[in-house]
């Protein structure tokens, strides 16, 4: 069976099942919409489909009636036109459920480039119109990486201009990547990533590593001659060993950050989580008299093996990331944003987090790579693309921007340099680690850190 035929069969089967199973949920959502604001339950909008054919896309209405005439076509965080029910629907993506009907009709697919409105498609170049060969989808890579698009647009004065200049080109780039690699495996991978949040994927990797380390502990105790009763005992104890470890790793924030970043702070949190889990396991061993936990000696062996296993996983992912990337002032510290999430950027941030440079405090990363967005290396958020710094919210709350892109293309560096000259903050380029140099001619380069934010707010009329 060909790829298009197999994909259409998948769409028909699962759209039908989804519509039947989710009918009660849809009725409840419709009732909430009617009770909280009246008006129609569904909202339809013309979008451009396969081969440029327009169609009507359907969503549960999340905004006030006639909201199209009350503001810009795009919404941003805290938009007053969004109802309280609509905020919940958008956050949970339940407003997209009616698109199962579009899938059943053949106007859309589960996986494919998200359909845009005609005025945006009119801006496509002939090469970019390659995207229109494919049926638009409910989810794609751009949908996942721009899932917090409203937060990216928050604080932007001209929302549509910002979207057209910075967001739309990135989405088109991701959609062209999909068009070049479209296939069954690619679609399955996108569906898995859509249904499985990042932290859940990290938890699965950790669960496998912890289970293997516990199995090795058993084998070590028996000199790698474990009998069938030993393996039965292993299966009995496994949940009581791994579950406390996973819950405490989650509590210590080890499932939130990029798994490929690992340093002393992450190591400390890992040790703390495993140590508390070890105490819990000892308590289970004493309380249950061996029914819920193995012997103390085995727990000690497992503690050390688990630590080395988790460290090994993190270091391995860090090595893979780095390998693939190669083919002091007084007063309050400066609030710093770093452009880049590579080794130079994260080493700089680690210096600041570790207190080696007390005059600066990193509050956010910005990076062109959408896969890094919403992650938290060193517990610092990766907010979005560098152009997000043009938002007034960031301009008012930053003292310095450090560009840590030593291997970036010269053309892109020049674009970032020109953009940053418009910001009323100090600009510094990290040519290596820990070499920093200010951007020549930057007006804010010599500003005193203590009153930089306050002075900027006064200058902008706040």
C-alpha cells in the first residue's frame, strides 16, 4: 500500500474512533461555551489546503463573539477577547477537537503542515509552495515547537508584523523539512512527540536506566549466576525500587531540563533524589520485613549503580549533542539574557549560577533551534528565538544580552548584531569561553548595573 493510501486509511479509522469516543467531551465543551458566553459553539475560518484549495477549518470557539472585529487577527498572552473557558481550551488544545471532522472529510490529516490563512500563503515563494503538495495536518513539528506561540508574542506591539517577520519563516522552514522527509516513520515520530511530553520521554529513559542498574545489582550479588527465584524476586521488588527514585527525581526537577545538559548542579540534585529514595527504601525494607524491598546490602549497591547509570545517560546525551553540533560591579546583579544554548553559552550560565561571577544573573536563553525552546538548561528557561528580545517586556527587564554563538554563520551573526543595536541594553559577544567583549558603539555598554532597568523605564516613559 502506498504512503498516501496508508495515511488516508489511518486518518479515516482514527478520526472516526476519535469522534465517537470524544462525543461526550464535545457536548460538555459546547455546554460550557453556551453557559459562559452564549453565541455559536464552533468557529470556522478559511484556510489554504492541499494544492492551494481553500477549506473551512473548525474549532471550538474560544473568543468573544465577533472577536475578529475587535482586534488583530493574531492573539497573544492575556488577550482580553479570549473567554475563561477559551483559555482552558487553548491551554489543553481541546479547541482543536472539531478538526477531526476536517480529517474525516479528507480536508486535513492527523500529521501535516498546519494550514495558514490565504493572506499568509500569498507571501510564499515558489519554493515554499512545495508545502502545499501535502494535506494540512492537526499536528506537525512547527505546532509542537510553537505550542506557546501566544507567550512568544506577549509584549509585542505589532503582533502580526512580528509573526510575519520571525515566526512564519521558522514555521515554513520546519514544514519544508517535513516535505523533504515525509513518510510513515516521520508521521509516527511526530505523533509520538505530540502525545508524549518531553518530561515523560526523559522519565522513560530514566526508568530503563534505573531498572537495568537494579538488575545488575542482583547479578553482582549472585556473581552473575542469578537463579529463577532471584529473577522472580527482582520482578517483585522492581516497582518499589524504581518508583520512589523517579518521583524524587521529578521533585528535584531532573525531568524538566534538557537531558543533554549535565553539570555539578544537576549532579547534586540527582544525588539528593537518590539518597532520599534510598532512605525510603530502607524504611520499606524494615517495615515490610523484606516483602517490599530487598536486603540493605543490595540497596547500597543499587544506590551507587543508579547514580552512575543516570550520570552516564546524561553525559552520553551531552556527548551526542556536542558531537552533532560540530557536522565585577556593585549592587544588584545585572539581569542577563544569553543568545545560544551551546557549550559556550551553558558554561557562561554555569559560571553565573555557581556564583563565580556574582555581578550577573542569567534569566533566559534565546536560540534559533526550536528543539531547545521550553527546555531549562541549568534551570534557566529557553524562551524562544533571539527576535523575541524585541518585545518590550524583555527590553524593560534586562541589563545585558550576551551573544554566545562562536560557530554561527556570519550572515546570521550580522542579522543578530543589527537587531541588538536597537535594544537599550548592554550587548556583549562571547567569542569563546570565558572571553567576553562588548559590542562596539553600543549605547548601553557603560551603563551602571544598579539603575540600568530603572533608567530605561524612565527613558521609555514608564
